[in-house]
């Protein structure tokens, strides 16, 4: 057990491209030629990559910031891997950056900061939707979530 | 087993931070009991009803259970949502700066209704007004006054003379000193127009903030001076201050 822990500590590192935790550099996702390199999904932590991968719906690349902006804790852009993200966008291959930080005030601040930074570069910046959890009861949802769900409503289209 | 002791408080959510994997430690400024730190169990889970209740800057009514060390949130309702402060980068920064100064000035379990009402007024002002620098200046001047540091801008605190030109602001006393009386450290130069602006901000009604004109450069300089003043008396840096520089 102790040997395994030491080995894990020695082998696990941050991917030099996306910042995800990995035992090989670059990580499996960054090394996969089949993944869409025109889209980057920006996340706060490595654990968020696992959650996104479980959906099996996203086939682009990732970028892990290593946290989110937090004005009251003094965590600014310099403490996050934002410079590395800008470096990745430099070659012009990326057309869309999906900001999938947590739906908290810090996550929102990070998303808004990235939009301010990337929009002038001509890159499409999108934010993941917010609202009701799948399979949940409407009457159990809190007011803030319901308001978000109402804001994000979509037109229902039928075939006929 | 004794009955669960419950109580209701009206409060502004100042900050929330992780506590374990799913719990959140929430710092609030309550109307009747001053600053409080309370636990929101399971609020980190997506399906938690409490997560929407503890959004920063919202005015809420919280139902609390009494804990041995920390009280916990059992439920409650949002009385006034400040969602607009969380949807705009500039407003997030200004609100964070006010919440941080307010949190540092408030004392735990020590009722401070004037500070509560001031912060509430300024959050409303941030939503309503475009001159956010003025709202922040107004907040710091009034908050320092509530905390017992009353900045005076009319006459020299040393010789009592009415000011005519540029002056010096003394961080330690929060008083303005004429250039003749000025000596020593901890003083910052104030142009005459800046002193007049601070003086009017000290007496203005929050509703009239929009009628005050100030060029952005002067506003920034005064903001820095007032934040220096706050930091001097808080004996700690205002961490969100560096984000204001990003906005500039």
C-alpha cells in the first residue's frame, strides 16, 4: 500500500498541454489524434475532466485551469493556467472555447474573465447551460435554479 | 436527546468556501447578530436545495439549527436576489471588494445593523448605477465611519483652517491636514477637487450618487487612497483590490 502511494506520487503529474493529472506526458486525451482539436473545454479541476468524459458526448480537447478566480481569496489570473491556454490558442486552430467552470460566483467570474480575454481574439467563447438536474422534481428546485432554467428555455420544434 | 434549537436570521451572504467534500462554510453579515459563520451541509451537491440559498451577495432569511461550534443552515428563502451582481465581471469585483471590507470590519456575533444596511444599500447601488467606483468610494467612507473612523474633509485637523488648495490625507487618523501642518509619514496628497468630492460623498444620500460627477482618473486615485485607509485600519490587505486593477 505504502509502495503504491509513493509510486503514484512519483508517476502522477500534470499534462504539459492541458494540465490534467496523468501518468504519461502528454496525457491520453491530448495524445489522441482522433479528438477534435478545434474545440477546447476549459475546466477548473482535473476531477471535472472525469465528469465530462463520463458523458461520452464531448470529443474535443480540455484545458484544466487548476482552480477558478476568487477575488476574496486573492486568487487571480496569474495563479491559474490562463497563460498556457492563450499559448494553445495562438496557432489559430481552435474555433470554440467552452467554459465549463462550476456554476458559482467564482466559476462565473472565471468564465466572464475568459470571455473578455478571448472575444477580441475572434474565438467563439461559450458557457455550459445552467438549470434543472435531469430527473429532478420541479417543486424541489430552488428559486435561483428555476430562474436560470427559465432564462435558458428553448423553442420546441416538431417534425410536422 | 434534547429538542433541536432553531432560529431565524436575516442576512447578506458574503462568502462561501468548501468544507469537506460536499459541505460549505458560509460567512454572512446578519442584521441582528453581526458576522456569523454557518455550515450548509451537502450544499456542494448539484441537487442540494441549499446551494441556491447561499449565493454570494443575496439577502436571505436563514433557518438555523444551533451547533456546538458552528450553527447550520436548515432552510430559508431568498428575500432579495443580487443575481445581477454575479452575472457581470465588473460588478462581481466591486461587490467582492465591498463584501471583503465589510467582512473584515464586522465582528462575530456582534450586532451591527448600520453596516448591514450600508452593504445592502451599496449592493443595490451597484446594480442600479453605472458609476461603480463612486459606489465603492461611498461604501468605504461610510463603512469606516460606522467602524468608528470618521474621515473629516472640511478643515485641517491640526490648525482648524479652512482649506484653499491641495491637502494631505492622514491614513492613521482619517483626517485631512493642510500642507502647512503636514509632516511625517503615512500621508497621501489630495488635490482640492478630490477633497471636495470625498466631502460630498460623506454627506450624500445614496439615491443621489448618480448626480455626482467625477472623472475616472480621479475616481481611481481616490479609490486607491480610501483602500489604503481601510487596509491601514484593518491591518491586512484587501485581497480583491488587485482585481480592480484588471478592470482599469
